[in-house]
């Protein structure tokens, strides 16, 4: 299933909820990109 959202605030809230359930234990020590940081690199994004 694919869903598209056009509401910026709803997209942000959904992303926060998704990250709350994301298991970062598997990613300890991982690094994605210096040029294009992601929430894996910086969870405060």
C-alpha cells in the first residue's frame, strides 16, 4: 500500500510517530551521509 500526504504538519506528525517505533538498536554506529544527513544520523531532525 502506498499513501501520499500533501499536508506538511500531518506528514511531520506521522514521521515522528514512525520514528518512535523505529528500532535504532540495529543502527548503532551507522552513518548515512555527511552531505545529506538523515534521522538515522541525527534523531533531533
